[in-house]
C-alpha cells in the first residue's frame, strides 16, 4: 500500500521520502551549527560533530516530528499548523529528548552552543524543504482511501459531516458497503458491493481505512456484520474505526448524536494532569499581567468612548457558569445600549444585534470589550483558553435539552475557545448544540499544543474581524 503506519500515524510513501530528505538536512544542520560556532570563536573550520552525533540528532528530531503528527497536519491545519507542530517538536520535545539522551550517553553530547544553532538552522532549512515539497507534490494524491461500512442514516450523516471540510480532507471515500437490514440512504453512485474477500479487496483497491457506520449497533456483534473479516483486515494493517472517532479525528468535533451514555469512560482523552494544570495557571497569570501592562491605555480609551456615546457605566458584569458549575461574575466593557435586557431577562445575542452601539460594534470586532476579563483570569475564574462561559439561565435550559452539555464545565472557561474558532455564532439552542460539539472536543483533547493552535488562529480571527456578535 502507498500508506505506511509509523508511530501510529499513516504516512504516504512520498511523506516517507520527505522524511528521508529532512533526515539528511537535519544531519548537516549539526555540522552547519558547529562551523558557525567555530567561526565565531575563531577556531577554524574544524569538524565539531561526529557521524554518530549527527545521526543521533537527526533521528531524535525525525521521531519527534512524526510523533507530533507534523506531516499529516497539513491537511487539517494547513501550513500554519505544520510550522507550529515543527517548532514544538524541535524546540521543546526534541531538545528535551536529546538532553535526556545525552545524560545517559555523554559521547553523543553536542554542546549547548552547537545544539542551539543546529535547532535554529534545522527549522529554517526544513521549512524551505517542505515549502518546495508542497509546491511540487499534489496533496490530493497523498490522501488515504476510506470505505464506509453502512449505507443508511449514520453513513449519510458521516458523509454530510466530512463534506463540510472538503478542502481539509486527508482522505477520500472509495464508497459505502450496505449492511443487511439497513435502509439505503446514501446516493446510489456511492454504493459498492460487499466483497467476498475483504483483505484482497483492501489490497487491490489500496484501501487504508474502514469506517464502521451501521444504523444498528447490534449488527456489529455478529450476524451479517463481517467481524472476523474486519479483524483480519486490522491485523493486516488496515485501520478500522468507529464513525464517531473518525469524525472526531477529521472534523475535530464530537458528534453528540453518536455518543453513548458511557462514552467518556472508555474513550481516549479526558486525562487529568496536575503538572499541566499548574503550568497552565502559571502561563495564565504571566500573560494576564503582561497584557494588563500593555492594554490598560486601550481599556481606558475604550471606556471613555463608551461613556461619550451612551453615558455611564462603561463597565458591566454578568453572572456566568464556570469550572464544575461554579458561578462567578464576568467583567466586560459595555458594547450594548443601557438596559439592553428588558426586566433583566437573559436574551440570546444575535448577528447584527440592534442593541449593539457604534462603539460597541468596533470593540466587539477588535475584542477590546473582553479585556476586563483579564481580571477573571488573575482571580482564577477563567483561563486564556477554554469554552466560553454561559449565563446560568441558559445553562439550566441547555442542560435539559442537550445531552452531555454539562461536560463542558469540566475545564475552566476561557477568553478564547475551540468552538469560537469553528462555530462563531451562538444565538439559539441549536447553535449551542453545535458549539458543544467543539467544546467537547476541546475538553477531551485539551493540551498545551491545542491551546497554542487556538491562540494563533484567534489572532488571525481578530485581525480579520471574523466571527463576532
């Protein structure tokens, strides 16, 4: 098959070739770093790294790149995601791994100066190699082939979900195989007949993955569902995936309608890390104080503009629901007219809301109205990254109408969130249900890397003025 499994990632053979080229580039980055350091200190053009040191450095960096999913991330996150993953894999994971390795094998040690220069040179050189690679190679040819087992409602729902990410697919669907008893819903041209020999079919058609999307779960336990054949395919190297897991991986959200009552107990993710929580708190406090130092003049000017347009008060607070359902007061610069909610009743914000003032429209687009929430971050009510906190009146209603809604409160709410990037408007129960799909994805998979990706994409959104009420 064209795709090969490496460190739990399925890579096309052309990605393997790219990796080999990068391996050579990484090796000579060590020599380049050594030459630069020797030249700076006037030590001449002496060889400062042995072949084993070069191979060790290149091997560790390549393994870290693959483990971070650098090569396949181009489909979902574009070149920005590739660059971010590469920086993390080289500067953090790679250098940390090399430091541990050098402790046990001192003869491989490069020295801090050479290592630092090698990492910097590696980043620039590898970025240039990948830019050239993406210009030469058609990414569409590198996508995996997928066959869906099922042709009913679930299969069609899966197809509808992946149609939303047409430009970001790392795969293309070869077809759907109908399971006996399921009413055929998918288009006729997508149907393929059930093969008598599944392994031969997968090899002949170069199928990399089988996605299980039958309408009846009972069929996966026996009967007409080819359990033995699928197990043989899995043992032969073909990935076998549940539809909900496939959508999570490719669309980067959790489909609530496909989740069972105990899904969180057995699914990967939902892991607590004391160290990660502490490091996130430290970074939250550091960033909050730094931004306050920079942003306080803008906050003051914004408050003056609000008062000049609609009078006092410039600041207002609302009760929101935070971590583990605890309520707290959130602070914002006022962007709506005074007494925007008649009788104090909670009202959904809408697109082009008539209650938003002229100054309010500007500060919403630039996110200036959110700056007072830095105080919430300092107090510990919020984090920089997390699901946006909702009002208690809405939460009580949504808990009754939407399954798993309360699970979004298992992490601290944030100024920026995965849902805000992927589904910006939240003006109804249906919108809340759709945003929950992304909030649950974050709760399940939150990590330092995902937080960094959200920050980068949020900066892009703010600069372009997208996704604002």
